[in-house]
C-alpha cells in the first residue's frame, strides 16, 4: 500500500500561483488552464513521493532543506518535507530571479 503525504500550501504560494495563472491568462486562456492542471498534478505527485524531487541549491538557503518540483516546463514548486507532511512555500516562474523568493 502506498503511503500518502499531507500537502500544505502556504497562502503566499497560493497567491504566487494565482498571479502566474492570471498573467498567463492574459496571453492565452487555454495555457492558463493547462498551467492550473499541471499544478494540480504536481500536488498529487507530492502526496505520493516528494522525496523523488531534487534539493534546491541556492545561495543563502540551507542545503538539503528545500526541494523543487518542476512543472509546466518553467514553473517550480518550492517545498520542504517534515515527517509525513509536505509544505509548499513558493510557486516560481524559473525565469524570475530566485533570490526574490527568500528576500
């Protein structure tokens, strides 16, 4: 039987996702819908096996703490695992300056 993790998404991560979807929706509504669907699939992946995702390597961030889950080609979920819980702290467009997330 597969062990399931509880996934908790911070309010700031939810806001980030809304901003990305809203921005993309101005260009292409179908693409915005695909981004939302890819996000939901990534959350399901985190529920099943979050350890399979690589650690985030970024200056100023403790090593081997945060992980990243790439989805929809250029977006990342930034999260950490504590026991059987996954905490999503950010949703990042990889074209953005990563240091902005933690400043």
